């Protein structure tokens, strides 16, 4: 069989609460890699964090990070960045609404104002670890613009006030140069206009000279939907958002039941 490019979202797709790929997922990936198929992490996480997961899987995984804003293919890293006006608009809206907001570079997290307690409990462990050098506090739009050349994407996280989050989403949708999506019900993913996992997969396939009809992707969030609709075999996890389950062409079991491995083994008849 001709090789496939296989793209895997991370959180609630490849990994669950353990924050590690399951033995079943690792076994399926390793066997199919040895057969010539190429696997990619395709995550909203920053590059350094997505790379940590890739390293748990194997040394040869390529990485699409920051919802497509950063790629690492065959060791070469490329990235896109917000312009200064877009960053200013995001800052003004989220600061005005007191929405916890984070920006990512390839190796750091920049946060506005105070770091929320529930982010330190989960996010530090899941996104950036406990290293204080990974974090930069941003206290003004000017300070944020000073980091413009390194900021690739961002996320707003508000788990306690859905109405406030939707107010922020409505205002952010009007920012030129910005696209919004969600990886979970409590967040707004922020990317440069036109940048998403699907468009990045298109560019990766062109770069590698790989046909689209030999592509597969797994995901669970609304920020995965364009990717799942673009590839030949777009597979929604059983725990995916309702909109993703409704629209994705294919479905597998949930992350707790090794949905990635389950679909791979059935598809490739392992």
C-alpha cells in the first residue's frame, strides 16, 4: 500500500487525562511507521509543547503546532505571526472584558495581566510545564507589540462565564487579520487570518509532493473540523464536539478507548 500522511490532534485525541499516548496508540503508530506511513502531530499547542508529545511517540514525527501557525517538517521550522495592529486589537478587547488571554511563541507563553489560578493548576502542566522561564507577563498593548515578531497564535480561556466568553468572541470576530475557532467549549483559539490546520496540511502535502488522497487526520475540537473535512479520511473522535461528530466524514471510538489505534488498526487491517 502506498504510504499515508496521518495527522493527529493531541489533547483529547492522541492523549487523554494521563497526558501520555496510550500503549495501544503507540503500538499502532510504531507498526505503521515501520510500514512507511508518516505521522504528524497537529495541535493547537505551542511548538515546544507539541514537540514534547511528539518525542513521547517517536524521534521522527513531524509537527504542526499552534493550529497551523508553526510547522516542523524534516527538521525545518517555519512560522507565521500576527501583525502589530491585530495584537493591539486583541489586547484592547480582552483587557476591556477581563478575559484570560495567552499568546504563544515557539518556546514561550505570554499572558495578559494575572495568570488565573485554574490555568496554573492545569495549563502549566499541560501546556508549558512548571518552568517559570516559559512565562512572560504582558501588562500593556505596547509590551505585547514588542513581542510581535515571535507571537504565532493565542487562546482565550474562560471556564466560568460562558456569556462573557461569547461577548469576547463576538468582538474578536470583527478584528481584521484574525481568525477564531475553539478546541473546547471554554476557549477561543486565535490565529492569523487564513491560517489553520487544513491550510497547513495543504502546504505540507505540496512541500512533500504527497497526494491528498493518501491523507488521514484525527481530531475532536472545532479547530480540527477544517482539517477533518480537507483530508481524504477525516476521523472524529467519539468524544468530539457535537458539531465535529455531525460533520466529520468518519468516526472512531473515544480517547479513553484508544480511538486513534482503533481506527488505524481497522483501516490498515492490523
